[in-house]
C-alpha cells in the first residue's frame, strides 16, 4: 500500500447523531491528544484552574479556566464572557494552533464549515464533580456551533431538548470524543453526571473538557 500518512493511518472516528444538528465524533481528538495536553499545561500556567461562584452564591464543583479573546466567567453578578481573566487581571492566553485546528476540523466534519472560535472554556472535573442541566446561551450569536472535546476519565453526558423538562438521553463520553452542537439543537439542555473516581493513563485522576465557542 502507498504511504499516504507517513506510515501512520489516521485513527478511525465514528459518528453518532444525538439530535438534529448535534453529533458525537467518537475518537476524533485521539490523534491530537499529546498536543492538547501540552497546550492545556501552558494555559494553566498563566490562567490557573479555579472554582467560580454562581450568581446564586454556590461554588461550582467543576474547576475552570479559558483561552481565547474571551473567557466564560461567573460570579455573584452573573454569567458572562470577559476579555480579561478576573484572577490575573490580564487577557486570557490565546487559543493555540493545535486547539484551533481540532475545533475547525471537528466543526467541519459535523457540518459547520465556517466555525472560527474566539473562546475556549476548559473544565476540570475531579472525582465527585458534576455540571447540572443547563443551556449555553451567553454567546452573542447562536449561529455558531459549540465544539466540546473530552479528555481523561469517562463521564456520562446528559442531553435533553429545548425545555428543561424534556426527556434526557445519556451518552458515555470517553477520552478523545468530540461533541458538536449547533443549528436546531444549539440551545438544548445538557449536563454532566457526577464523575466517578478512576485513573486515566495519560490524564490522571480527572476529566478535562474543552468547549470552543463563538462568544463575541
Ligand atoms: C462537559 N460540556 O462536557 C460540559 N456545552 O464537560 C458542556 O457544557 C457543553 O459538552 C455545550 C455543548 C457541548 C458541551
Ligand atoms: Fe454547556
């Protein structure tokens, strides 16, 4: 066989439809894993993970940071995107090339060929952390999809509908899986169940999630 890929075939990625406009690309990020983990380390050295407070006064169990022109933040005054990191008083670190390449190619693969994110929220789930059912609606333009990359320990993702009370489907998200969200399901409710304890060979005792957004 001819050596199209320098001796290495790209890994197989399979697709699972979650709803109209929402697709799960299994294993899509596996080839980028090493680059992604290095890039996350560089971001966290500038803007560390922190647990933020919700407008209602609750400390979130998920630790967060951001990269990009804008970052998602919450405090007693509300949820918003901010161009500066409130912890450092400085801009968030930029979206690295490896991040951008993955986000753009996953979006295109899912049917969103012109997605150029300006924000990437990075979530760290330690065992016991969870994210209750919510909509992502702080972005200015809902024409852009959201690209969500899972690394590390597996988690159960809940995916509902446009109303909080709609029935919820569950998906196991594993290391390297990428979920892309947009169009008719852009504002669907979703959440992550309590993370079970475990040890991932390359990420350790945590789950990391990157969500790329067009925020500004
Ligand atoms: C997570 N993800 O998977 C949290 N939002 O850790 C999200 O909240 C999310 O995965 C919008 C679209 C895809 C997501
Ligand atoms: Fe979300």
